[in-house]
């Protein structure tokens, strides 16, 4: 039996016990786990140092090394994250709705854990701690497959947390870490229907695409965000500039940052010089459509590909559109159904935009940067779903649950 | 461009308009479509006659021919089904919950259509009408790929319904039927991420397995039910016999029929002779474990494979278990997470069974046969989900929707 099958079987067996573990035990475990991370800082830093040295030797980029590197502060932040999850309400056990049928059967819809959740991620050790905390609190066993470059860091964190959880009364086997980081083992994991209930890939577009294409286990697609801001002809231009600057520059490397600015033709001559000047002050490179270039000549001409691109960088594509309908068509064609915003003072246009845009989050007069489990008030986030099945938008603890119908009868048979 | 890509593109384009079509238009369309089915009975029967003749010539079984064959009554039933869907409330547009954040943003969770739903099914023409009605009412475009043996019947039904829908104001292209019933075209359909939002296979275990394994589009797994009845040592034996007989024999060919009977050892000597005599009266063949055979010798010995089998026939596997915990372990190991029942008078055992059994529907003192969208009161059913993502158990109109976050701001940017 391969490592992945063995560990998935252990996780599945543990998941049946974990489903009914009360919140008090889960919360004590999370507190102890936070404590264990801090008291094992030296061990984690030692293993992380080896990962970092190896990554440097193999010529990884600065950004990669930065995401991989841990320090005392980052370990403390992971521990704080565990405590934050501890303080959230337990999502399990709620009876969402219950009704009585004419034959006297009572049917209740109850929130229960999913079972075993597989997480496939890249070389970010903090994901290890996050995912373990969220799966545990939602009553799910977890099997983690992290990037090969972080395997020592991830294993140390996972081992420390699994031991602390077990000592606090969490069923043994609930937290599984795959040491085999080969491509073959990942492929095997993606096809373990019956042992793994859902897979959540966390990472770049390439990772997510591979998992979507290769997995037979149900997958939640996360992350890619080609987000737009549409500035309508009727709007508060100062507000529009604030929101465009915030959505593009406050943290350009994340999925809810804006990538394309659409400006109503009615406003373009007045607004474009202002907004582009502000963008350039912030170091943003502008790629414009022909109409944009006619108004603000010193921009780079945009190509068809630009409209599809999630830059994740200080670059923005700018297009002049002929009113609301063209803005909506553009977004529904080129967007990735993540977060879209309209800036307008017109009630009917605001309503129409929210109605017709097909995306997880549709904003009126606010920055797209708010699409986030913490900003939505969920208190935690395992990712942002850009698909329409199961969960859409930020996923917190509730999105790591499923439902079960519990039916109470007194001898009913079907006629 | 292949037929499937062309039709999927048309469906996707139509889906954006269909999302905002009001209930009044959808309901008028459904009424007209019901009418059109009835007034085109002759045309449908003509096409169906050719399908049936072809199926007979190629030596299909009687059960197959029965499922394929239409008559006036069956067409009238399809039309009645359309009218029943017309009378259901529109699931679209409900704001499920809405809250205000400390920064003043108001975040609403709104129920919206999924977009384009692909239905892959076998040679049952009534599925064509059902699926079209449910997708239309829930605001989704649909692309249908039915079994090759019913292609003429399905095409006639689909053409008639699409025309009536269009004339009533439904966007053209909302209802698509694949005339190319080759395996290659089905494979292509299953991998059209971006055009098809979800796939629902309806049919036998083989069809569902193929779709689960081959699709990259998100799939809802439906249908397979290896359902159990556990008769506890403390129970009303008359009720237990009624429920076992109902769950096994009232309609043995469906997924919510019982396949295995588990009997508590404490009761086995008294109960097994009674229940097996009743089962045999109904023509049920019994396959027993060694302990069952020791009590009722004239049964067939059950093999390990029997515990895994969904017979869909007048056959039942019977096993003596040593109490509740062994019953739960058996069900969680061999079951398909569909519908499971305990017959008991003991409050604590009832609670424990509902808590620990991992299935879509967990019954106390009622027949498993109630797992059904109509019996649950949903008024319609597109299938029964046995997976944990998105929907679990009977799927009605709500399960054909997703959510969208609508966010109302007044200039908020992220700090």
C-alpha cells in the first residue's frame, strides 16, 4: 500500500470519530496546538532553515524564498491564527431547518463535517497550520500535500500540531501529512474517491488548473481573479479614483486586486487623465485601448491578451466602454467570476450591474479588495471559490461542512 | 467547431439573459410547453416508435424497452410534471442573508442560477422533459446528452419544448440537445470547463462512474443506494417487519430501496424467522450470514460481495450484528451514504445512530423509501446526491442554484 493510500485510510477511519467530537475538545486542542507551535519554535526554524538553504541552492527567486522563510514572528502569527479559530463558533450540529410532512415524518437538515479534506498547496508553510486549524474546527480529517521545497518545514509543523491535537483528545489519524511529494503521489491523492471527500488546491493558476483537470475527487476551484472596476458616466470621481487606486495598488499580488479599469465613454475625456496620473504616481504601468491612448497618449497599447490577464502586479489594463451594457458584456466575457465593481450614483445602473454580472462578489461603490473571509466577517478563510458548486466567494468554516437529513418517524412506510 | 462546443457556447450566451428572466415569463413558458407536449403527441409517438423498433431489432431487454416506450398517458404525465414545476415558487432572487460590516459595507448572499447545466442520461425520454423544466424554472440553460437508443424521441421532445419556450419569451439557445450521441462527443462535453458549469449524470452506476472519472467540469454524483435497515434489540417488531417489507419490496428497482437487513443478536432468534417468512411471501430471495443461516437454514449463504451490492431486485442480504456499534461500523464501511434506517424504541440508540451514520438521509423508525424530492416536499427532483459537495440527498430547484454576494458600499477602500 502506498503512503498516500495508507494515510488516506487512516484519515477516513479517524474522520468517523472526529465527526462527533464536541466543541470543547476541539477548542482545547486548538489552544494546545497554538502553545505547541510557540514552544517548538526552535525545531521549526531549524527545519525551515534547511528548506530555505536548499531553495537558495536551487536558484529560487526572492519572492519564493520570502514565502518559504519562517521567523519567530511568523510562527507566532500562525499560533495567533489557531487561537482565532478556537474563538469562532463551532459550525457543526446546527439544525438549519426542520419541517413536518403530512404523514408525520419530521425532516431536519443538519450541518455536519464533510469527512476527509485534501489540501494541495505550494511552498508556504503557514498554509499547513491554517488548513489544519480550519479542518479540525469544522470536524474534518485532513490530508496535506505541500510543495516539495517546504517539506521539512511542513512536516515539522504538522507533526507538532498532530501530537498536540492527539494529546488533547482528537482521534489519532485526523491530521495526515504526505512526506512523499512526488508528482505520482499527488496524482494518486487526486483520484482517491471514497477516501478523500473533497480536494482544495491552494496556490497559483497552474496548480489549480492541474488539480481541476486531473482529479476525480470533487474539487473546489479557488483563487484566480481577473477583477474589474467599471467607472460609470454618473459617479463621484473622487470616490472612483480612491477605489481604483486601492483595488489596484494596496496589495497588487492577491486575487481580489483589480486588473482592468473600464471607463464610460461619457466620462473618459475628463476622468482618464486624472486616474492615469494617480496610477502612474503609484508606479502602475497602464495598458490602454485605442480610445484610451487617444486621450492619454503615453500608455502602452493593450492587446487582446491583456483583457484576459491577471497581472498580480503594478500593471492595469484600461478600456473605454460605451455604457453599462458594454461593461457588463466585457466583464462576463473576460472575467474569472471573482470580484467586480461598479462606481456609480445611478440607482438603476447599480441594480442592473449586480443583477447581470456573473461573479462571486459584485460591488457597488467599494473596492474589490474586500472579497476575503476576514473582511466578510467569517473570522477565517480556507480560500476563495470561483466555481459555482458548493461554495462561492470566501470560504470560512461553514463552507467546510455539508448537510445530512435526519428523519424522525413512528413507523411510516411509503404507499 | 464541433456540435457540442457550438451548442455549449449558445447555451452559455443564452444563460446570461436567462438569469434575469422573471418568474412570470418562466411560468408562462412552462404552461405553454406542457400544452405543446400534448398537442404534439402524435409527432412524439411517431419518433418514439422508430426508436423502439430499432431497440427491439438490436435485441434490447424488456425492461429497457419499457423505459424507452412512450404512450399517450406517459406524454400526459410529462406535461403534468411541467405544470407542477410551473406551480413551484421561483428559487431565484431570494436574499438568503444580509449583514452590515463595521466599515458600513452591506453584504448580501443572494440565490442565483448556476448558468449552464449539462445532463448526461440514458434512454429514458421522460428525463428530457423533467430536466428541461427544472433547469428552466431555476434560470439555468441546459445541454442534454441522452442515450443513443432514445435520440429521436429525445430530439422531438426537446425541439417541441425549446420552440414553445422561445415563443413564450425564453432566450433562444437556453435549451440545447446533442444530436451527436457518440462517446467522443460525450467526452468533449465533460471537459468543457468555462462553458458548462456543472454536470449531472442520471442513470446506472456505470454511467455515473464514467462521468465522475472522466469529467473535469464539476459533477454531482447521484444515485447509487446500498441502503440498510438496522433492527435493534429494543424495537416494535411489527413496525420493524412493516418497514423492512416496505423498504425492500414496495419498489425494489430504485436507489432508496433497502438492500441489507442488519438484526441485533439480542433479537435475532425471535425476529429473523418472522421477517424472513414475510420476505419470502413477497418473493424476496434471502442471502444470510452464518448466524442467520444457523437460525433460518433455508437461505443462500451471503458472500463478502453481497454486503457491497445494490441488488435493485427482490434480493436481500441479512446479517446478525452484535449491537448498535457493529451496525454503524458495517453501514459506514459497506454503505453508499444514501439512506439508512434504525428501528428502535431506545432514545439514546436513535440519537447515536443519527449522529454516527455518514449518509445523506438517516431515518429513525421509517422506511428508507422516503428519500425523494417529492416525499421531502420539494415538489420536484433532478436526482439524489450521494456526494457531500454542493448538495446532499434529494435535489430540487434550490439545489440547481448557487449564491452571489452583492455588496453595497459608499466608497469603502481597504486599509
